[in-house]
C-alpha cells in the first residue's frame, strides 16, 4: 500500500491511534521514494490544469507536503492539512527551504481534520484528497464534510487506492498488519464502490482516470463537482 503522497485518517474512535501511528512513522514516510514518479507527475499536471488561478484550495491528508509544495503556486491560496503533527512538522521544514520562499503568503500547513474544518464554515473552490479516502474510516460522513467545505460548483479531486480491487492476499494481509502495528485504519472498497459513494454524497463525477505507469493501476483519479 505504498503511497505517492498524502494521507489523513478522519475523526473516528481510532483517530488518536492513527495519529500516533503517522507521527511515529513520519520520518520514515518522508524518506521513502515515490512509488510511481511518472504517475505522480501526471496527477500533478492534471490537477494544476483543473485549478483556476483564483482558486482557494484545501488539501486533506497532505502528508509531508510533497503535492502542496508543487501545486500551491497555481492557486490564489492553498491550505494543506493533515491529522499528524509529525507530518505537518516535516512539511513546514520543507516549506522553509529557500526555493519555496515564493509561496510565502499563499501556502499554509495546518494540523486539522475535515470534520473540524467543516465546522469552521470556510468554503473552498477546490478540495484535494490524495491517497486518503481509504484511511478515513466513515467514508460517507467524510464526503459530506467535503461537500460542506466546497462552494457551489466546487471541485473535489481525489486519487485513492481501492483495496477492494487488489489481490485478495493484500486484503487479507491488511488486518494482520494492523494487529502488529504496521498499518493504520484502512477501509476496503472498489473503484465502483468509491464512485457510487461520491455520487451518493451529492457530487457529479466529471472524470475518472488512471495515471499509473506500472502494470494495473489501483488508484483512480476522480474529479467530482458539487451541485451549484
């Protein structure tokens, strides 16, 4: 279940446990190579093309900020959030590098979850969730929070591992890895099931693409629009 970038377990009974897991593994996560560099670049290029220059963007589960640091210059403002304090700490360390000084005043990192952000009442033109929806626990509730965070007609852009479509041995291994502390909370769904959940939450799906360059791609890149 190696990730390109980003993660964020959502508020649930396991939130604190998941936060501790990601805090503990943050440095190792940051040092790991991106699993599919070419696929990641395609995802970034496609996302940039969908972001208006005037957009207020929110990223959920930003991890160590890899995507945020590459995308923020294409938006008016970009708030990158994650459940893990450890991840946000590393993201801010990367942000402090001289080559990112041009993003000052445009990009912010913050520890936060979608439910907390939705309660604050701010709205965004684009919400991004890369490699996060399989980690949120209650997917319908989280998608409801995403809808509340978007302006009418706003875009939700996601790219998510669909474990339900993977080799059955992987699905069987997940609970074992969780039991020994090697994996956080994980929700299993198929790409078809994920698309249906997004539609049920009140979104229109504009595109469902595969950006991977290595054999079969289990991570659909989905562009969805909330009703105007």
